[in-house]
C-alpha cells in the first residue's frame, strides 16, 4: 500500500464513526485549548517584561556599588562612619547593609577592571517640586536616564543626553495637573523645578518638556526623567556649598560594557572580576531574571494541568481506537489475507490517532488563540488598563507549533497500543470473528 | 508436464499442545494442476478449512511442505509472502466481507490498493472487473445497498481484479438462494474455463462439488477419496 493511500484510508476511517470521533476530538480540544491559553499567558507576560526592560535600564549597563562591608540588624543602632552609606535595599529582610561610598579613586579603580568600557557615577538629585503653567507646584521624583535606556512614550521624544539644553520627560499622570491640555500639548512647554542647595537656599531650574512617558511595570512611582545636562545642573545646584564638592562621593555608579559582542558567560566573568576588585554589581538581566523565573514557574504549573487534561484525552483515543479495531477485525483479517503487511496495518491505525490529535489540537489552538486575543484585549482595557502595553495573552509561532506537536505526539502514543493489537491480529482468527 | 501450481506433501496441522492437542490434518498429500477446478468437500471439523488456509499461505503447517509452482513456500517470509499472496490468490467468502460503508468500486480495488497500484490504474482495472460481472452501473453505490447476489458478484470482482492464478471460494453460495447461487456458480466456472484461473472451492454442498472437475473428500483430517470427473 502506498503511503498516500494509508493516509487517505486512515482519514476516511477516522470519520467512519462520526459521533465517536467527534467526542474524542472534543476531549483533545479541551486539553489543547487550555494549553494554548496557559502558554499564551506565559508568552504575553514575559513579552511585557522584556518590553519594559528597556524602560528600567539599557542592556549594556550594570549598576555597581562597593561590596557590602557588613549586614546588620536593621533595628540595631549602627556606629556612624562618614565614609559608609547605609542602605536597606539589599540583604535579607529585617537587615540592613552598609557599604563604603564610591570615591574618585574607587571610580578610577573601577575603570581599570578589564571589560569595563565607561564608568559614570550615579547622580541622584532630589527636587522639592515641579511647576507647569498651572499655579500649584507638585512633588515629584527624579528618574534615572542613562544612555540606551528608553521610556515608553505616549507623546514626544526621548530626552536627549547629547544636548546642553535642559530637557525632561514627564509622567502622563502629571500632564493635566501641570496645566497642559493633553500629552501632545505638553511637548515644548516649560516646567520649573524647585530645589534647595546644601545651605538651604532655594533655587529654580527651568526645562523643556520633550516627552510624556507611561508608568512601566517596574519603577511604578511616577517620576520626571531629565537628560544629562538637566541632571548635572540639578545635582550641582543641590550640592552647592557642600564641603565635599572638591572630592565628591557617590552611592553607586553605572558601568558600560560591550553587550553586542559579550556572551552571557562573559558578562558573568566581568561580574566575577568586579567582585574580586571589591565591587557588587547587578545587570538589568539580573533584575528581570527574578521576575521571569517566577512567571515561568507559574506557567509551568498551569501547563502541567493542561497536560493532565491531554493525558486523559489520550485515554479517550486509546478507547476509541480499541473499539475501532474490534469493529474492523474482519476487515483487518481480509486485508492481511490479501497481503497487507502488519507494518502497514499499524500505520493505518496510528495515523488515525494522529488525525484525531491533529483535528483536536487544530481546533483547540485556533479557538484558544481567538478567545485568548479577545480576552487579552478586554482585560487590557478594563482590569489592566493601568499597565499600558500589557498583552496578557500573546502567541508566538514556536510555542503554538510546540503545542500542536505535543498533542499529536500524545495522540500517536495513545494510538500505538490499539495499532499494535490490530497489527498482531491473525488473519484466520479475524476472518472467523463474528 | 509443468509443475502443479500447488502441491502439498504429508501436510499435518495440530492446534494446542500436550493433552489438549488436536490434529486437524493428519498427513494430506495433494497436487493441484494449473487451470483445475477442485472441490474440497467434507463435514465441519473434517479439516477442509484448515487445508484451504494452508494452501492460501495464511497459516504455517506443523509439518509437511507446500510448493507453489514448484517452489517451497516455507522459505517465504514477510513482504515476499505478502506479495505472493496479493499477486497469486483471490478470495471469495461466504460472508462476503465487504466494507458496508465504502462504495462498491472502493471494495473491489482493495487488493490493488494493497499492492500499491496507482489511483488511475486502480480505477480502470476496478471498472473492468465490475464490467465483467455486469456491476459497473453499481460502482458508486454503497456496498450495503446491494442485494445478496450483487454482493457476491462484487466479491468475485474483488477476487478477480488483480488477475490471480488461484481463486479460493469458501462456501461461495452458502448465503444465497438457489437461483442466485446458480448464477454465481456459472460466473466462477466461467472464469475457470475462459481465463484458466485455478478454482479451489471449499464446500459441504455436494451439488456444487459435483460441478468441479475434481472432488477431494476429507474426513477427520485425511483424504478419503479423490475423484476426477471425466471432462
């Protein structure tokens, strides 16, 4: 028998008992549908995290501090050391970490570590208020913008780090309060930042709004993002009259490395070298990785449930095909008497299982994608409207193909048992069978 | 004289083992010449079905040998055995064994499909075989919708479609009334006479057996008579 004939015979056999086949297909459909949705959930959330990655920080940078000197109880009094910075960001909960501030010499040492391209101390100025065309000044945080980092904009452009002009991107939630008609109308307008210097003298600095940005998933506190020129101006104004102006110290620094040519392993090597030199470092991938690990674990558990449904459906296939083999005992005997090989009989029945699997997974994946897209659009507009850009359920070709392949593989495996029984049938016994 | 198409020597077939063993054939020797029409007659349990299955190479004997055109068949295995069965034999069964939901043509071309013949060639030869049995107008009908006689004609068309050298007929008229049975008999003997196809009929119907050129009577697994009718 030709392979094409085996295929067409298997297809017509699959539809010989329509109700039975339809019910088995429904069982497969449920499994494939669930797997499509859960997979889409993983794809969608991870895609959103990757997209927002750019708004947290660029891929070719890492944040570097001096290695923690000691981890102490957060509630215990800590002896004062003018060179030490105290932070509660790192370390186990309930503890606080102290580490030495980065001085000019330490920054120079950092520049000597092989693989480090550029080092820039992080200047974190804070301002008292921001005021637009309306009368009321508002409290605001100053965000970080390092080269390569991109904000998710609703209007305008990214703040330009290469210009001497003072530019700023404001959060979209501030637009109306600052007295602008719309996101687009805010572009090109002036805003004024108010801040105090070290001697508590009030200063104001005026900047041009170049962009309006969305709040991302991470760093959800709305903050104004200045360009380098504005940041430097705010920082130097704030530190005017400070005793340490001649020899400033910084909490952290940003290190650039060659992300284009370095593999992940080489980045890890660089981090190891930094550790040897007494620095602690974290890349954006380190911060994102934690999120992705959690999402992947949740999706894995959901997928496991879908696969349990598919395995149950696999038993449905076994049952259906056993009945089919039983019903067609004489036909199998006749075909064998006419010289059909056992191998071809096996293929005939296992292909029938594969066809049922393909049908169920095709319908399941199709409807799953349709329902997932609608659901994701509706949720995006209602429940998750604050998370702009989130497509809760997204699909990529590879994972969809993976779902179909998995279902077909399960169907094939389920089909082997009845197919082996059919292939082993003795033609004489089968022809006698009533 | 050329070698007989089928020749069996001291054929024995036992089922089961030990005390429960039952010997269905107890040393049968028989030569069947090409173009003969031979009836294997006997009561149920005489071993006639077992002999037919062995002759059609559907089963292996416990001992003894079966030669097909002078060649020992015990050496045939796997695909060679399947090809030989497909190309050499046609089967006509009492219970028809038609696939009720498939069309008459689909049923008839099944041996060609198994042989791996192209779709177009299958259809041409299938229609030829149906025309030979005056069933070509029913080619598209479902097999289930045929009358008993038409069904048996479709079965004969199926046995004939691959130009076999031997047709095995197991009680071919058992399920038919006398008139239709006679028509089917005429067709089978016509094929034997005109195309020279060897016809091996297994039956307990003595009238049918009498129409064959040779009658072999089996009882309890041995041949008790082997008579040739004068042509």
